[in-house]
């Protein structure tokens, strides 16, 4: 596996991070489940590590600030050219900016925001760290999708904030396009809200069983879909994610 370091166009998902109250437990779970190894990352918001596959960075895990009440969730970060300017657009479009913009050492500049429905997402202006270095492989991110009860408002918000091109997909979702290529989706649903991170796996059924053995839960059993065999899982602290069989 070769780590690829490229600057992604604005509006492209470029990184995913988990904030959890059990940092050591999360590292043990995802390390065993997805084959991750860990190294240090910026610590402006507390303890934070970067996960990698064979040396290629794929995700981050940090510690939830003391007293924080928000649930354990994965956060999708979008590449932006100017985190301050895009954060201002979030405010202008009715969203909120909970953290930042702030400098993450020499890695880049970040902000954590929420859309009109309260779904959290991140903005990343990469400098030394441009984002994930491998995708589409077992253990790496493969897709990001927003679940929302108000698709028209979500579509208008992300179009205005990120400057994304959005178009209806054949599967009933709205696709975010960069240079004509789909990079994420917005799905109308009543089964929750928020951005969902999809990780690749070589064997969806085996990964689902392994997640339970490691103390996690299977929220939706493995099933065949037009995009491959998928399962919805939760880690021992409740962080939700999807695994997709690839390769």
C-alpha cells in the first residue's frame, strides 16, 4: 500500500475523526477490527492520535473534553481552501460553528460546525497534513453519507457553504460532485441524522462478528446492496459507522 498525499478540492471529504471518552478502548477496538496502528497527532483539543494502515494515515481518534455531553460519533471533515471564510458562510447559512477556526500546530487549520439539523461536520484547511492518504481499501474510508429528515434544506446548505455541485442519484440520494465525480451523499431518512462514515473491509460478515467479539454491536446485519455487502456497527462506546466489503 502506498500513501498518497494530495491536496483535495474544496468540498471533498478528506478526513474522519472520532471523539470518545475511552481513548484507549477505542484504539484497541479499531486497531483489532480494522488493522490500524497509531501515532501522535495535534493536541490542541486534548489527546489525539492518527490511525494508519501500513504507514498511510486514514483517521483520527481524540478524547472528548471533560463535561461534554454530545454522543460518541465519527465526524466527517471537508477540505476547504480557507477555514475562516467557510466558517463565516456556515454562520450566514444558519449553521453553527462549535470549535474554531483554530490552528492545529503545523498540520492545518480546522473548525467543527453543525448544519441546520444539528449534524456535525468538520472543515480542514490542510498544510503539512492534507488528509487521509489511502481510501477504498480494507480498513480505510470508502464513503461518507449524511442522513437527514430534511433533504432540501441540507442540499441547499452544503451547496452554499462548500460551493458543491449536487445532483440527484439513481439510488434516491443527492450526490455531492467534485469535477463530476461523486464524493459523498445526502440521504432522506427518519432513522437518525448525521454524517455516517463507511470503512472498507475484505469480509463484511467476519468484521461484523469480530466487532461483537470486541464489545461492539451490530445495528444492521450484513446485507447485499448495489454498492457491495454492508453492515451498520457501533463501537463499545456507541460510535456508529458502516463497513462495506471491497476488493
